[in-house]
C-alpha cells in the first residue's frame, strides 16, 4: 500500500490540533492508503506542542517535529518534507481552512499520474479590499516576474515523491514557496474549493506581513526590477539631456530669463527619487545575497519522533 504523508505546520494552534487529527483520520479511514500525519510545531508559545505530544503518545500515525523557535510556515513545511517517508505528501494548514474532504480528490490526481495536485481556493469570505488588492498584486507579479503565480493556489497541495525531492534540492534560505512550486515544473492538476473561515485561533498574517510577503514574491524570482531601474534611469537621463539641450538653445537665442529655481529643484528631486528607488532595489538583492552566503539552515529541530532524525 502506498504511504501518504500529511504535513501540518502549526504555530499557536492548540485549539485546532485535536480536531484536525480527528478529521484527517476520518478521511483516511475508508481510503486504501497508509498514512502518517507529520505535525511541525513552529515554536508555538501556547499548548500546541503538548497537544501534539499527547496525540503522539497514543497514536502511531502521528509524527512530529518541534522547532527551536518560530521559523515561519515555509521553514516548518520544509522541515516536515525532510522527515516524511510518504510516496506523496499533502501540505495542509492546521486551522481546518484546508478542507480534509479534498484529500480523496488530491490522491485521485496523484493516481492519475500528476506530480502536483493543487487545491485552489476561491476568495469567498475575504474582504472586498483584500480580494481586490490580491488580484491586482497577482496581475502585477505575473507581468514582472519569470514564474507563474496564480491567485488562490497556496500551500494546500499534494506533491509526489519526485516533487518533494525536487523541492528539497532547492536549498535557498529566502523561500517563497509559491515560486518554488512553480519553478520545479512537473505536471500539475488543479482542483477548486470554496474558501473556509478558520475554526479557532487567529490568523498570523498582519497587513504588513502580507506586504512583505508580496515584496518577497516579486524579488525572489527575478532580476527584472533591476532592469526596470536601468531602463527608468536611462529614460530619465535621455529626457534631461533633451531638456538641457532645449534650454541651452533658448539661452543662446534669448538670453537668461527667469532664475530657473523651479526647474533646478524639480530635476534634483526627480533624479534623487529615481536614484533612491534604484538603490533600494539593488539593496534588496544584496541583502538576499548576504542571507544566502551565510548558509544558515532554514530551521533547527528541538525534539522529534520522526525516525531518521540524526542531527542533534
Ligand atoms: N504557521 C506556522 N508558522 C508561522 C505562521 C503560521 O507554522 O509562523 C501555520 C499556522 O499554524 C497554520 C498555517 O501556517 O497552520 C497558516 O497560517 P494562518 O492560518 O495564520 O494563515 P492564513 O490562513 O490566514 O493565510
Ligand atoms: Mg489560516
């Protein structure tokens, strides 16, 4: 029988762990598959770890990893992917926003031979503003980056063993998973579901963390912003050269007119702005290079019951 591993990152989800587990078991019960449920405690400050340990004590299908601090969802998922043994992995949030009822369909896609089966969510229930901003964002990102991001395609997906191994090959520390899933390629099937509200606890996304996530998405996957800077700079230079030429010609013909304070200051401000933007973009890339050169691991494990755990 094939083994399916469910990877569930959890950060302060004490109220959800048990119901999540029960739902998963209930879904798997009629399915002809073996399964393991890998909880990754991402440095929770509430009773999440205790809940997981309690489950693991009495249920052999529960595996866990507990990270030494909060490393973020992407790193937690990566930690899980390193430790699972499944022929396929299903990545799911622990707040029941990813309906376990879809597991059967995800596995069907896997059996049809797809390496990634993505559960794509609608935006029902999201605020109008958030849906609007997201759709705007995705339009923008897709026009400036080299990989394809699709609105609603998140981490809720099934990965075949081949896809898992491909993801594990990518060792970069600045992980933008949507981009990584797209970057590895492989065949993909999409199934849709209606958005569900979180059952208990609160979302870990604030406005600013969403904005930062957005910037990551743009920067992580291409060098085009650098090029945009270059072209903008070039255009501005050209315009100012024309301007200088025209003004110089007028001065030759008619002599110096107004003191020109306004034009001077406009040019300085304008160029200053362009320069700052360019510096900012370059800084972003240098910052990333700096992070990558440190070669720090993406996560550190505190305790775990997964078998091949050998580091300490
Ligand atoms: N999560 C995590 N580490 C973090 C933040 C979130 O492991 O630093 C987990 C969280 O427990 C949940 C999933 O990632 O299982 C999605 O988080 P959340 O529900 O806050 O995101 P949203 O659904 O609002 O996008
Ligand atoms: Mg959620």
